[in-house]
C-alpha cells in the first residue's frame, strides 16, 4: 500500500464518522505530492496517519483547516519528523475494554491479565471502570470513568465485574502516566471531535497512578513467555491485545500465535480482520466501516468498533 492509499483508507474507513477533522486532513494529504514525498523519507512504520496527527498536536500545531496544517507542517517538518521517529502510536484507548469485558466475565475467576502492547497499561483495569451497554450498566458506580458501548445481537452482558488479582503488560516502549510528557503524548493521540475521551483518559490515569501495573519493556515474541511465567498460580492467565498486531510483521504474528498457544493461558484478540485472516466468522454489518474482530482462543465471538464504541455479538 502506498502512503497515499494509506491516508485515503484511513480517512474513508477509520476517521469517517468518528473524526471529521481527521477525515478531511487524511484525504487532503492523500492528494498532496509534496507532503507525501516528505512522509516517504521516513521509515514505513513512521508514516502512519495517527502518528503524524498526534505529533502535530503534541507540538501544538493545527489539524485544520487543511491549508493552515499544510503550511505549519512544511515550516516545522524537521521537528515534526523527529517526534514521529521518537514516538509510537500507543493510543491506549479505554473504550476497547468494552468488547473485552463480556469475554473476561465468562472465564474462570480470578484472572491474571497480561496485555501485549500495553502502552501505559490503562486497559489492564477493566474491572475499575463503569460501562453502559445500551441501557445495561455494570461496574463501580463511583468510578471516574464511564465507557459507553452500543450493542447489537445477543451480547452476554455481565452482571458483575471480573476479579483481577494480577496485571502485567509488555511493550517495546512502555509509557508511564506518572510522567507528564508520556501523559501529554497520550492526550495528543486522542482524535479531535471526541470530547469525551480526554476526561476518560485522565480519570483512568488517576486510577493507574494509585496502583501501577507491572509493565515490562520487551518484545511480544521473545519476552512474552518469561512474563507469563510470573502470573500467580490459581488464577486464569489471560493474554490479550487490542489493535496492536497490525504493527507487527506477518512473520512475527505467526510466531506470536505459536507462542501464545503454547502458554497455559486463554487468548483474547481484538484486531482488524486482515491481521488474522484465517479466523473464521461472518462479516460485520457495518459495510465499509472499519471494525475489529474479538476472538477467544482463535474463535471469533464479535465485531467491535475500533475504539470499542460498538459491539456486534455473533
């Protein structure tokens, strides 16, 4: 996929209906030869739309209107490229806990959670947040975080929260919400037009600061087994990941699957269909809109919105 195609697809399939500003920006970049040429000087993983837009916001730049963004990006390109090369797309979107919770609640309790691509570990606290699935509420009423998720199909909505006794995560570059710059980067990754997400992020950051998870800097292929071995006996080990494996090469994905299947663990994946094309399941009813597939041990259970805003149970 060319850089132009990448930005066009992002605008049409990911940003459309979620962030009008990013939709307009991505589609304009897809037609701008000069900016595309600048992006193509970067390593391929660093050309991501999300990364460019987050780096712009991190540096205080505009994302609209298009002409203002283009002028700013041209004048600040060296600084912008430096942030893109130094940082990673680590959205750590709390909404992705909503598609995971019905699966976690059905597993034998208590749970030991191990997240692959954990970023700052905010999704390691699904039991600390309150959820609204349509008219169904679950989770602590006094939580500073509420996650809303529109549901379709016979979703097994939990009446109680899972019991989590251990939380750990692995990431190439773990973030720490106690660090102001790391938290500012997470803020920058939030899309414009989604005013509920900043308050939710900071509410979760307050929870995590009070009880930090065990985050390890490491590779999901070579270091996962070592971390998994630290899980406490008597708990169901759950290895999970959301919108992470798309940034990993196909060869490493295949190796990762072999590693995770070799562990005494349950495996929850929440990725776009192209990441694990061999997983069998009917298509989502959302048409061209991007969705992820929620699977337990390789069996597809549901389709979800990329930020967990919808859940379609199969």
